[in-house]
C-alpha cells in the first residue's frame, strides 16, 4: 500500500488507541497468570496479534473476538513446549519477551520472525539466558534469530549493556518464575520508562521486583503471577504523530482519554511542543490535550534516552523549528526495525531536510520540505513520520509500505482523514 499526501491542516477531536508496549506486557502476563484475566482497550495491531499467537502456542487460551476487551485463561505460570516455531512476525518486543518466556520451559523452543527480526541483535539476551541456566543459540551463529532455546532457567546473576531495555524486560518477567531468582547488573540503562512499564505491569500481575537506581535489579524466584482485570491506556507514542502534525500546520486538535501518569516516556510529546513555543493546553488534569498550530517553533535540545521511538516524529518537528533541534542519546533508536535515526534522516533529506548525525545524536536544521517518493522501509514509525512531514511539504509525497502502520496505529489513516488530512491510500495490485 502507498500513501499519497499533500499539504493539509487538521481540525477536530480524536481518541488514540491503546498503548502498544503496554498491550504486549499485558498479553504476556495475562497468558502466564493463574485464572482468567480481562484486558480492556488492547491495541489490535499486528504486533499484538503476533504475541497472542505465540502465547497460544505455549498453552494460553485467548479470546480476541471483542475489539474492546480480550479475555485470557493463563497457563498458571507453566508455559508448555510449543508444537510449532514461535513466529514473532515484526514484533521486536514480542521476540525478546518470548525468548525469555521460552527459557522457562523444560524442553526445546524455536523462535524466529520476519527479515527485520532476523537482523535484530539478541546476543546480550542470549548470553544472559545462558548465564541463568538455559541453553540458547542462534542457528546462524549471528546473535540473531532464528534461536533455539532449551530451559528451564534456574536463576543466578547476569549483566547486560544498558543501550536496549528490550533485553532487560524479558529477564524481569521470566526471572520471577525461575526457581532461584535473578540478579541483573545494568550498564548505564537507557529507555528507563519502558522498564518502569514492565515493573508496573508485573506488579499488576502480583510480581515483586526491586532495583538500586536502575543499576542492579533483584527478582525473587518462585513467584506466581495472578489473574487481573485492567485497561490499557491510550498510546502516547501513537499520539505523537497527530500532535506533531497539529503543531506544525495551521490546525487545532483535541486529544481525549490520555493518561498523564502513564509510564510511557512519550507522554512528554505535548511538553516538548510547548517548550518549543507551541500552543498547548491541558484540561481535565492532563487527560485532555489541545494543540493549536500557527505558533513559531524554536529549536531545542531533547534527550531521547527514554523515548527512542519518538526520534522520527521529533525529527519532523525539528524541520519546522527555527534554528536547530538536537536529539541526544539516540543510540537505542538504531536497534529497532531499522536504524531509525539514519532512516528518518535519509528520507527527510530527500524532502530537503538538513541534518548532522553522530552515533548518539541527530541535529535538525529548519528546512523547507518538498514532496518526493519515500521508502517506508517496512517500518511503521518511518511511514507515519514522513506522512506528517508531507503535510508541510510543497507538492505531493508518495510513501511506500504504508500498510506497516497496522503494527502500532492500525487506524492511522482513519484518524487523520477524520481530522481533515489530505491522505489517499493506494493499494498495490
């Protein structure tokens, strides 16, 4: 599918779908738990369904027939040997989580995914699982999927580099079900909001964990996850695209159902826009956010250590801001479906964007963008960010791989067109 986008403005009110990362954690923990769990407002995205299918393969019974509430009958903390290869699809979160969950099983599991998953680095997680008593190896000896995993882990101590929280979160969840417990030493942990989210969801399911300033995590073994009923908050990460679009165009958009106390680091989107000079209003104790475009934006420095997924959208925001915008601590963004810092820089450069790049930063200069042909790179965040950039570009922009928005924002097209965006979908036959 392609998107065809031209200059536009947005008007109206919208509600953002459930949080992708929270949905992933809820699916895994509800599937592991004893009894029946109910999760309201799950994200019905492609990644969520990939995780659902993998947890079904480990024995969970999951009813996704109602879009607004999914019901789980968990495996009572005893996942079963899968009868098939666990397919993570395009879900990096699902891939890493299921690597650790599979290591709880006394038997063999094989896990893989699409071509992007088979390039994502997993060696630090492989090494840690082996430290804790599992036997894990890459079939290509590349430190990437496909992986063969034999459990069960017993517990013990291990160490991880801090650049990617997706190696840590799986060990926290699985460590609680190990027999001896797990201690994890972290080296300068980034993406801390995602780790907070993992610990918060473990607590909802009855898990216990402690840490010393994010440097040392202690997870007692022999724990039992219990059933729970809860609601997934709106996804601040997805909200960033219409929020940025509203800020850089002659628009006024009201966002409802937001949770200002959510774990997601992307809850800083409206604050970043306001710090840059944007017109942002908070109502109902921050649950409603109103963003009105037309104000002159000014470049600032933004620490992306807790929000690596925001880099593409923030790069677009920087193109509209006077002076320069500096995105710092972007290393984790390079370990996603693509190297997102490089990907968004290269695609926006086609549109006339001006950048400077270092391994841990991206500097964006105010730029006049023009329409062009964009490679979406099979990455939902690159597709969505460039679609927003096209809304201030001169002429027409054509974006490939538009179908990938279903990974995290399945109603992206409907949300934007309901607000008046000039976006067309073109199916490829």
